[in-house]
C-alpha cells in the first residue's frame, strides 16, 4: 500500500519573530567529494544553533531537487498539524526547520552530513557512475492508495 500525503495547508511566510542566520565556512578537514570541497554550515534561529550541515555544492542536483520537494510536502503536513501541537512541544528551531524554512538546510548543496534534533546522518560512500532503472522510483499501479488522516489524500 501507499500512503498519499496531499496536505492543503500552506505554511505561510516566515513569522517575524523567527530570525534565521547561518555561518558558512569551507571544511578544510573533510575530503573532497567529486572534486569539490564541502562546506560546514551552522543554521541558527534567534541566535540558537539548530542544525549543522556539511554540504557539497552542485552535487547530484536531481537528488537535491527531490529532497527539496519532499521537505516542502512535509512542511505542509507540519503546518496542517501545528494547531494540534501543544505550545510546550514547539521550538523556534522546529518551527523554522520543519514548517517555515524546510529547504533552508538544502540551499548550500547536497548534504553529506546532517546533524539535527539529536540525530546525525552521514554519507558514507559516493559513486558518481551508479545507474539505476527509472522503474525503481515508480509506484506500481496495483498498490492500494490510502490517505493520511487529517491532512488529505485520495
């Protein structure tokens, strides 16, 4: 089965009380990826460090576009469920990173490392010539489609 997520709620503009800043520097210690030197980015909200990313500019642009699209959809889900989330479980970092600026962390290139909310994801192996069949990214038509409760769907 396939979970179809079609939220109708738009996050809206970034609220004025969320001030986004970032610190960017070339990562001298990181190995080059595809001939490009990664950059270390610290993303802050209201002066508080929220997310740290090591990213490589112009690496795998189609994959990066797909991750951006996914994050935009998930931001709409977050916006739809936000009114039901108690205020004590909301943080400025989460509001910025998950709802109002969901692709900010992707604007510096493809992340090869991402540290956010106590977790860490890291690219361990990169092969620029690996090819896969397009059908790998398709959903078979016979799969049952289900709506995500509370945010819309088929």
